[in-house]
C-alpha cells in the first residue's frame, strides 16, 4: 500500500523530533544509515529516527558503480570470508528487492601483460563457484575465443586478448535502493527527514539511562531546534570525521583518510553489448610502476554505458567533489585502448559524477581499509566507519545487535527476509490499469507497489499520463509522485536522484524550466521558487562539469 512520504511528512517528522524523545537517532541518510534505520524500525521495541543534512543518498550513495559485487576480486586477497559475505548479501538483496537488483554478467578481459595470467583466473573462477550456492545459470566460466568474446561484449580490442573470465554480479540504482530502504523504515514508524543538519551536542549522558540533547537545524528554513535521544549513531560516510570533531570525546585524531578516496564515473554512448559488463586491468599505473587497477564498463541504459572508477585524492571536501580533467582523460584513454573504434573524447561525455569513499585511516604500514568498522567514542556515540553498497544490510545488522543489547531491547533481525517494497506483483496487476500500456512494465518494475499511487494520479487526471517532455520517457505523474511519495524537495533531488535525468543527454538542464512550470501549475511552486530552483540546478551542473568541459576539443 503506497504511503505519503512528502514535504508534509518531513514537516511532521521535524515536529516529532522536537516533541518526542527517541531511543536511537541516526545521523546520515546514505545507504549505511538507511540500512541501519530500516533494521531498527523492523526490529521494533525502540523509537528511532534519522536525519540527513542534504537529500537522501546525496553523497557517495548516488555516486557508485551501481554494482552489487559478488566478491570475485577479493580472491586476490584470499579473503574468503568476505567473498562469502558479499555473495550472501547479493543473494539477499536479489531476493528482497527483485525489481531493483538485477543479475548481470561481467566479463573480466585478460590481455597479454595483465597482472594475472588467464590460467590463474580460470582456477579462481572454478574455486569461486564452490563458495556459495550459486544458480547454475550464474556459474563463473572461462572463454578463450576472441570472436566469441566480441559477440558477447562488443567491439573490444582483440590483439593480445588471451580470453576472459565471466562472473556474475548485480546492477542496482544506488540512490533508489537507498530511498526504498528509508521508505521501508518509515513504514515501520521511523521518524525520517532530509535537509536536517546536526549542529552540535548540547548535553550528553552523565550516567546510565540518561540521554543526549543535540542541536539540529532545518536546512530549508534555517530554524534550529533541540532533539533528545538515548543513543546517537553516526552513519555519515566521508563526513563522519566532521561529527567526530564535535564529539565531547574528540582527541584530535581523524578516523578516515582521503588518500585515493575519490572516484569518478563517465556516462558515454553505448560501448558494451547487451547486459554484459566488462572489467579490464589498467595500463597507466603499470607505466609508473604502480599496481594496475580495474576499470568497469557497465550497461547504464539502452543507449549508454557507465565507465569507472578512479582512485585519487579529493581536491575539495565531499560537498563539492567533482570530476577533474585529469581523471576524465585517464578514463577516456582506457576506454579508447579497449574500444579503439569508439574514439571517445570529452565531447562524447553525456554526464559525469564523482564521490568520496569513506576509507578508514591507515594503521601500521600504510594499510587503508575498504571494509567497515563499528566503534564507540568515550562519550558513547556509535560511529560506523567505511561500508559498502553490497554489504550495507549486514553492517546494519551488526550495529543494531550492539544497540539492542546496550538499550535492553529484544532483538529480531528481519531485514534478510522482509521484502523491500510496498506491494507484490499480483497487487500491481489491478492497480496499474490507468498507466499507459507502453509504460506499465517500466513503472511496475521501478515503483513496485507504489505504482498504485502513480496509477491513482493518472486515474484522476489523464493528462498526467503524458511524458514530461518529448525527450523523456518519464510521465508527469512520476514527477508528482517524487514529491508526494519520495520526499523530493528540489529540482536537483528530482532530476539527479529520483528520476536520474541528470545522467542523460542535456543532464536535465534543458528540462528544468519545463518541469518547474509544471510544478507551478500543480500548485507546488510559485514564480520565485521556479526561478531559484532552475538557477540552482543549472549552476550545480555547470560546476560539476566545469573543469573537463572547458576545452572539449582537447580531449
């Protein structure tokens, strides 16, 4: 059953934060925070809430490769426990969110001069098949015939191509996974609000059963207010140290590192064929006597591929991270090496995005952990460091185990079996009749049971079944639903994370005025709001592209 999750919901939840003490308050609305609040809400027995200083998935959780990894690459480190965990979590996500998490083969190409021999990779694939109960259709295999590889993946370079190993991962819209996880928590009575910023600690527990008093700020209105909670949990990703610096127990030592924490991706005209993604070892690092890394070329939509990612040091804080010209050229050079007929340059780029990974600070001899760590400060604040899209549910389970024990709450983790969505496929059959036939399958898959809300909009006004523009497949009803059912507050929320139009040609800049006028007609915005939103979104895209768009012809 669809539930409203709108600006009205947000306003009511802010009032609830002011009036009613919580047992647990989570800071951070990325995928780790979302997984945590969902587990807490489904567990029951505690009053829980979450606030996010920007939009949900505004940072790293909407800037990933959009892969749910099966863990094959961890064989290099012989981290068998991590492989089993990753494969188990992938299988869980495919089971609880089948409309969202889709299987995809990845062909790991092996060329002469690559760091690992094809024979060794083949043996690893054979062993990999025995580490979980994988479906027979998803068994890793080795292909040595270059012509067969080209038929499967597209026009890749075949000179010195020795073969490939095909493994199975899953593709997912990372921002949408985050949002649906948060909505599931809201259905479980969690108090959730975006654009609410943690300002500072006002009071902390002096003894058992006392609570924290914290100062929060409604970023939209500027109003500051106090909230009370027995337990405070930071799931702020690369912003975690900012909260740590405000902790009464802060010792002056950061817990995260920015070393090689930044990654960018490019959206390019379609390179790979079908649903088969490609992984290749880079050559640029080898020329500098550094360890090669893996670049992915993945299906983004029917017309585009996503290529990434890099590992570099961010030039700015996570709030303003963007692709640099050097990173863009690095990825383009790798694409042209593997797809010589593509001849891509900067002008070929449809869109680009960047994110910062929450890497745990080095210990010992330069070791940087890409896993996660759950720790408590001396003041009792719980911090979740690191984390991955693939394992976010398991990270949350570990954290909630500790929280439930500390607060004396019965523990029953339901996140591995509880469906992530509002309804079932059977329920959708009757609810989606008002939706145009051509759009029904896409909307049913994208919104699951919440497609009933879109159908209701259209049943009340058939003009809402029209596309928002000639260049977009999204319906006007989907725009309204993003604000009614997905707590979109701005054009950026809508275009970049709800509908992902920012990743398509034009990046939504061309559509922004038209969508803003539509929202005015529907009584959402006035002229002042329209002007501000269009200017803000246009400036955001301009700043994102600023460095590598300056001289496209040089690419």
